[in-house]
């Protein structure tokens, strides 16, 4: 999943793709690099971010989405606003990527009567405060239980299981230790029976491990993506699509290798 942030304040690439032409050109580059899905976001959810109005988010997202209607891959819209969910799906979005896991009033209804897929993410707190001393008794169990509850709520609202994706929400109300525990035990979430999306690209947890700034976290992001897929993730959300796609192609080739071939090396 290639990331297209049409925001002035995203932590890694804010202010780079503010015009429709810039965002569309970047989207087509990501497809050329190997993206199977595009994810357009018009409101930053980085730690400390402030919300934007529906009108502003709509202005940022919908023109880009409309220009990508013939891009050849599914397009996701990263939003927590039910009104924009409806408008995005009507404009051709194939998926809604919701950091609130459809808990905002009206969100379930906005998606339920449509054919769109939906990614439901776990987070604790809101972007302004979520990284201020987050606490869990057992982070893996609590995230798993929350996602089970949201899967059940979605199914009760008429959203079939095959339309659902879950995201543990790396960096959303979680310390480095919490994030590492979730990555290590990602198979427990994959066992829920719906695809797991892992969004680790360039995140601060990688900066804490490597000491590098967001734009310098390409190698760490690739390592995290490969570990996530190894542990059961079906979708990885990436800024550096070409590098991530190449690394995963090598991983897949090794894992698809048959015994007789390996024994002949």
C-alpha cells in the first residue's frame, strides 16, 4: 500500500504533495514502483496533530481521488469522517482506512451499504495526547480483544468479513516496547481470520531504534515490513514502495523455493 499524504503536516512527507498534480504524479510513480493499493490521506494523525475540518479534508482528498479513477489499482482513503467516507466511496474509493475503527457515530452506516473494504485500526487516545505515557496490562491481548470486538460490530452492521482488514496501530498510543511486542506477536492478530495491515514505514519507533530522522529510515522500514509479513501481515503500508517491494520479492522467492532446489545449492 503506497502512501499519498495530501497534508501540510504529516510527519514524514508533509507539504510535498499538496497540489492535485503533485499528488497524482506521486501516485503513478508508486504504482510503477510496485504499489498494489494507494492510500490517500488528507488529515495527519501523527502524534500532536490537530484535526482539520470536513471541508478542508474534502478539498484535499476528492480531486486527487477523482484523478486516480483510472489508475489501475484500488484506491483507499484514510479518513475518520463518515461524511467523507460516503463521498469517497461514491467517487470510486475501494477501501476506507479508519484509525477509529468505525467507532465514530455514522461510520458503520457510511460503509455498510457499499461494496468498499474497510481497514479498522486500534489506537488509544487521540493524536494530540496518545503518546503521553500510554499504558497496557497486556498490549497484545488488549489490541486483539479490541479488534475482535470491532470485527463483530462490523459484521453485525452488515459488513461481510471478506471486506474487513485490521491494523494494530503501530505508534498510535503505544510505546516502543508496546510496538515491538505487537510486531513480535503479529501472528496472534493474523489468526483472527481477516487480513492484517501493518503501518510501520518511517515511524518514530524506528527512529528510537536507529537514531535516524524520518527520511533516513528506509532500511529500518524495510526490515520492519519483512518482519511483519513473516509474522502474518497481508498488507504493508509504505512510503518507500520500490525498496519495500524488492525486499518482499526476495523474501517471497526464498519462501516459495522447493526443497530439491535448496538441497542442490
